[in-house]
C-alpha cells in the first residue's frame, strides 16, 4: 500500500535559516545596543544548533542578546 507524501502548506513553518535571515533584516533592535537594567541579569545558557545561513547577528536577535564587550 502506497503512502501519500505529506507536504507543508504554503506559508508553513519557516526553517531556522530563513528565520535567522529574516531577523537579521529586522530593525526592531539595534545590533550592539545596550539596555539599562535595574538589577543584574542572571546568566542563562541556551543550546542553539547552527544551520546553513545562520548569522551571529541573527542568532543574537533571536534570543534577545547583544555581543558582550570587554
């Protein structure tokens, strides 16, 4: 018995690479900007698997972080 192939509908979920590139083009946040905070932020770690097309800026925007300076 043959199984039908399941296809994503148009406008379905985007790949991480597409999301990264879309976020990199977004001007919602300024890359490298600083935010004032009343209390120190707790450290947290997130695992991110790289995909083709990921950019450092896109990943930072996805998780709401900026480049740490020192």
